[in-house]
């Protein structure tokens, strides 16, 4: 079954990769080519071009597949099949926004085809826009309540945005089909734990052990699950068991580092992140956490290269943008900090902390008007958070009744 990628900042990574759920479509009843095109000329029969593009897609030649499906659309602009397969081509080659555009065009041409909604949801999932993905999986489930794929992916989306009750509602109906899927059990167990359904959580993790056996990977999953539930003692036991079985297991040292970081054991945490970097060199998380530790320990000169490494891997990591800015401010270089903080604010405009840091940088540059505006925005956002917390605890008060005459 499909697994998922912890690519947002709410959930630390375990390296799951979303597998191939993409729906491909065959040709749409074109007449077969009766004659071959002259040598050197482009084929003019859409069925011929479509078949060639499909073969290219199957062979992983995405450039040829893209050219082919685009050519089909020149010959037959209303081909939903060509639009869908062009979207699949884009998605497999990492062009997510173009994939979404192609799938949306296909949906206009063939709104009755559930596979297009499934592909759209998957494209938004790959984009880490989990909120946008959820309605597409919902449409599939409305038409086909038994769709295991849609239940699974909708549940994963809710999990990734910390919406645990809807995640459970989506995942529970496919428990029989997914009883041996470790990723599914991992997520469901965490969701139960977050909802204080301790018995269900324990039962689900017990099933994980039965399904996964006594392997380092299984102990890593359990350790990560307990880490997400802030049960640090159980997390430490499971992660150390995983390390004893396979000290080179990807994401093991990262999760140990997070554990030690939470426990205030910063030197030990830093050592774990150092060990993780050569094991998963293309993942930004260990570099980022190691840089934050260096910064907290008063060594911005060691933090800056690591933040730069993070941003070379993913230029839209707001914590690293703000982190490198903090490091430059500490080195008395607020002018270098401002561009990074402005980018962090663009990515996460609701962060009072980022606005406040930007205001501080402006203040050091004697740009008082801009500093004042950022401090005001930080105060407004903090007030919104406080109001939201009060309403969550006490409930929202109704508006005052109009006085009676």
C-alpha cells in the first residue's frame, strides 16, 4: 500500500515515499492510423502519437512523453486522456504545478472520471498542500465509499495537518485491508494517542509489532510514534533498540537527536544530527536542527553554513531562513538578515516571531518606521493567538444582546 512523506515541519521525517497511485488513461476511441506519415514528418493520427507517448512514459522518458501528449492535444484539444497522462508525466518529473493544471483541465473535459480527482488530490499531496488535497479525496469517497486509496490518502492528509479525529474517521474503515501496513498502523496509532484513546493506541502499536516483527525498522517506527506522542522514555527504549540492530538506519539518528534535544541534552543531540547527515545527505532536517543547536550555544559562525546547506536543499524552509537571519544579527550584520526574514514572512505570514525578528533587524538598521510596522503586526498576531486559546478553553462568548426598550 501507499506510504507517505513527512516533509512538513510538524512531523519529523522517516523517509516514506508516496508510491504509484496515479491513474493513467488509455486512448479515447480514435481511429487507427491507415497510412504512415512521410519520413521526417510529425504523425497526424492522435492514436499513433498517444501510443508512442504512453510507451515513452512507461520507459521513464518524460521529455518524449510530454512532447507526445502535447502533440495529441494539438491534434485533439478535447482529449481528457491526453490531459491526464500529461499530468502524470509532469508529476513523475517533479513539475507539480503543471501537473495540477493538466489534471484540472482534464477534469473540465471529463468531470465524471473519479481517477482525475484522485490524481489531483495526489498532486496536492506531493505539493504538501494537504488541505487542498482533502476535498478531492472526499469527492472520490462520495462516489465510491469503498475506495481504499481515497480513504488512505485522505487520512494521511488529515494526519499531516494535525487533524486527528478526521484522520481516524478516514482510516478506520480500511483497517481490515491495511492490518499489515506498518505506515498505516503507525499513523493510526499516533492519531489514537493524540485523541487520548490510549487503549486503541496500544492495540494498534501491538498490531504493528505483530505485523513488522522484531526488526530495527519496526523499532524505529515505534520510537518515532512515541516521540510524536511525547512519551520520551518509551521513545528512547525503542530508538535504542533500533540503533542496536542497525546503526546506519536512515532517520534513526535524526529522531534520537530530536529526543535528546527535547530533553535538553544538546551536545548529545548535536552528535546524533552529525551522524545522520552522511546517511541522509539530501534531507534538510538534521542540518537545520544542528544549526539551531549551534545558534543556541552561541556559535553563529558554525550555524550559518548549515543553514545555507538547508536552503540549498529547500529554499522555502522558514525556520532556516529565520535562523540564518538570527545568526547574522548576532554577528552584527542586520543588513544581511533582512532579506532572509522577509522571505520567511512571505512563506509564513502568520508567524508573530518572524515579524518581531524582522522588526528587530530594521531597528538595528535605524529604519524605525518599518520596525514599528513589524512590531505592530507581531503584537496583532500574538493577540489573535491568545484570543484563540481563550476561546478554546472557555468557549466563544455570544455577542451582547441588544438592550430592551
